C-alpha cells in the first residue's frame, strides 16, 4: 500500500506540476520571451540538460516547480538584444497571459480528463432506492427498498441525480413516479416535504425531499465526444465554483482549516484511488488540478494570482507597483505560505494517529 501511494503521488503531482509549468513555458515561448530554466521541483538540481538557452531540470523537492524567464528579476543586467526578449519589457497583456497560463493549464487539464472519462465511461448512481426514512413522504406513499424509479411526471429518469434535481425543484407539488418493482410497473404519487438537512459544508438547509437515498448500484454512462466535452466544461466549472466556495466558508469559520490536506494526505488518497482503477485515479487528478488552478489564481503574493493582482493595478493605473511594495508583499506571502505548509503537514501527521505525536499536535493546534 505504501509503495502504491508513493508511486501514485509521484505520478499525480508530477503531471500537475508539469502541466502548470508547461503553461507558463509555452505562452512565454509563443510571446517571444526567453526561458532560462524549466524545473520540476525546487532546490538543488538532481539532473538537467540545457537545450538552446533553456535548462530543463529535475530538482530535489518535488512539491512544485518553476519557469525562470529572461529579465524576470528587476536588477538583471541584459544586453540591448536580450532586453527586447525580457519578461519585464513585454506589454502588460503578454505578461498577464504568461502568468495566467499556469493555473489555466490546470483547469484545461481537468477539462481534458473529464472529457476522456465521459467518453470512456463515467460511473453514476442508478435510480434504485437503497434506503427509505421512516415517516417520510416516500414511506407514506408506499415506496420500497429496491424500487427503481424510471419516470417522474412522465419525465425520464436515468440516474440518481435526475431524481434529486426534480424533487428539489418541485416546490412541494405532488409528483407521479413510475416505478419498476419485481418486474412490474407501478404508478406512485408522492408529495415532497420541506425538511432540514445538512449540506456538504455542514450547514443546516431547508429543501424539499421525499426521504430516499440511493443504493450502491452504479452504471457506466458513456457520452459522444461533443457531449463529453460540453459535460467536461460544466463539471470543471462546478468543481471550480465549489473550490472557491469552500475557501470562503473556511474564512467564515463554517469549514475547519483542519480539513485541509498536505502531501501525505494526498498520497494516501492517490494510493486508494489508484487501487480502485484508472477512472477513480483520473477523477482525483482532475479535482486536484482544479484546486491547484483555483488556488494559484487567488490574489496572494508569491502565487500567480498575486502577480496578476499587481499587473491588474498596473493595467488600471498605467504604471507598475513600486518594487519595494512588491518585494514586501512577496516576503509576507512567502511567510504565510510556509506557515500554511507547516500547518497542513501537521494535520497530515495527526491523521496518521501516531500516539504521542498526534497528542502533541492536537495541543499546539487547539
């Protein structure tokens, strides 16, 4: 299991980091900006080869990567010829495109993965009833465990999400269900009730429900390439929105920061998903790629979003933010990033539940 987790997380992070840095690299090259280094990982170089002006490297710490551009450092001395190809001398729109290309590449990777999985076959929950709450609308209407709902108000139902969407939007009106039971077709009327439940963030919400939950049965849903691509864009958009909402909920105190995971946690999940098969592993990669893309777009110094924030100010005001302010912000951002990395690493260790170590971490993190 440990070996699978290690191999899985190396492949997972390697692909995500490579795609992210490839985005910066490709747009920089296309824009005519010189690229001095392309590194997977940080710190001392393990292996590397220089091709043209670019040195391609694999570095010691595999928790990120970077692309070093010509003229990226403000104090870099350049010849008049190189000055034209330097990052700092490019038009603002080119610089924005180069910086934004990294996180956007991660979002595009998610679209590509979802498209492939939608064509290859996405496992979805069937419309088979797995459980019925006592005294619920479904219980009173006579639904039974094992019933398979095929229509609601003559609208075809193929998967469990179809049921949830129709019931939630019903506003409490009576619904006519077509149900398959023991080879027979039944018509059952059920009136959804407004019930309190918890959403994925643990918040109490009111919504219309009939009091059923799905069985463990799944089917493989395959789409044609056009539908698969359209679905992939929608799926990427939904997960991106959910990621942003999760960050907001964390700042509001609804979601605990202790739910965050670091490299150990990612390795554990990656190992589990890899053992379950190609599709679960790819879906986890897509989710993580979206998270990486969205987080990198946050206006935090050191991250791509921080650079984009300063460039946006420059675009509005017509002049660059003073170097002193940018350097100060970078230092603060770097410090916060290190603190965050330490925190998630401590959470990872606590999840391992190694006796006295976990007890110590619980004390210092509250």
